[in-house]
């Protein structure tokens, strides 16, 4: 874990969050600035800064994040109509929190291309 990481603090309970679901290895909580009716962030309970830090040792976290996202999309009732997964990486990707997170966004029509 990283001492100065916002999402590590949420995992540790040092900063409150609206936690939707969690397992031993991943955690999902509602985005503080939601962009749709459902906007959940899914993160590993291990500090991985971004997709750039994924490797042979930690890549399983990504499938665990995906699995949790699928469970939540069913529970949120957005599975049938569809939704969007987003992972922003680095400055050009628009990443603002350096702890890898999957955005699960749904409940409205999405548009393409993204901004
Ligand atoms: P990024 O821009 O890095 O892809 O996404 C970071 C997300 O974290 C943003 O959507 C932002 O609204 C959300 N966020 C930032 N600070 C907090 C916080 O303290 N609590 C929660 N729940 N979400 C946050
Ligand atoms: Zn972290």
C-alpha cells in the first residue's frame, strides 16, 4: 500500500467511501462525482499505479476487477442495456488518481468518440 494514495486510504478505511461490494483482493465504491446513474470505481486492494504497472505477478487483479464489475452491473440492473468500462492511464489518458481503477458507468446512452 502507498501512504499518500487516496484509494489506498479508502481501502484502509482512512477516508470514507460508499462501498458497493468487495472481496479479499478487490473493492468497488461509488465515484464521488458520478457521470451517470451508475458510476462505480473498481480497484485492486494492492497499490498498482496504472495499467503501465501490470505485469506477470499482478495481472490477476485485472480479471478479479472485471469479475466484480460484472457482478455489480447485474446488481445495478444495467447489464441488459449495456454500460461502459473505462481505465484512464497517465496524463494523456486523463488519469487523476494514481491507483489503477476501472470505471463502471451505466444507466444512460454513452457516446463515441470519448472526449
Ligand atoms: P480518473 O480521472 O483517474 O480516471 O478517475 C478518478 C475518479 O476518482 C474520478 O472519477 C473522481 O470523481 C473519483 N474520485 C476522486 N476523489 C474521490 C474520492 O475521494 N472518493 C471517491 N469515491 N471518488 C473519488
Ligand atoms: Zn493506492
